C-alpha cells in the first residue's frame, strides 16, 4: 500500500507557524509528506505529533507527489500513544481523510489504526474484497461500516473520507458517498495505543 496526503496541503505555501495561526484549528493531524527522504514526516497540524517511519519505508514519487511506499507488512508510520492522546476519539464527532494508492487488490491493507479489535479505539482499512471499512471497538464488541465490494482498484489514486456524527458513520470515495453496510457506532472505548498508518 502507498499513502500520501500531500494534496491536502498544496494550497498552504506557508511555514508551520503560520499554519498554527489559521482560524480553523480543528485539524489534529496533517501529514503532508513533503520531506521526500529520511525517517520522519512532519505533522503540520497544531499538535505537531511526532511520527516515525518504521523499518525504513521507501520515499518515492508518483505523478509529481512525494509519498511513502509501505510494504503492507513491516513498514509503517507510527506516532506513539503519549503523543496522540488527542486522537483518542470517544464521544467526539470526527473525520479521517487520506489519499491512498494501492499496488494490488484482493488483500487486507490497513490505512489507519488507533485501537485493537474487540477492545478499544478505531480503525480504517481495505478488506480482502476491496471494500473500505471503518470500525469502532469496545470490550468484546465491534461496530462496522463499509462500502460495497470492489470499491477500489489497483494503481489508482483515491481520496477516502470517513465521517462520524454521533452513532452514524459515512464513507466517501472521491467525494461520493459509497457507504453500503451501516453500523451503529456507539462510543469506542478509550485507547492508549500508538497511531499506525499502513499497519494494524
């Protein structure tokens, strides 16, 4: 799986200090992946979470965008639990947005995880039927909202947006609501876990 959010920040020709001064401060994590090399990618959002690139994923360029290529096994992006307490969404309404590019289809690929199934937190992933899935977790319970099968293909950029409002979750792909299976998302149990991108 490959992931990039650079497009989200193309309109921001400014320093991170100016970004901090924007009137809208609701964005809690903004990984624009502008570095192009190294073992870190800067969080441009106000909290400035510390992130690490685990097991040296490859920086590359596709269609003029810097991105980090993740192997779907050992390579991933991580921000430690102590740095991401503000991403422990429990009763909150929130949204998760990413640009993703899958090398292949027909296998499960984690997009973003901050929790553990049937325990706490939440996750977004592509399942083996190529549906995009969002889950919330409590002890012994999981709520699932997903798109239909074959929602994404290989070698194609997708803009994926998950929104949670109360118990309702919707999944948008390229701006179109693709929600098919709808779960009733009671509040996830609070989680003190690392945020991981590209690995569950």
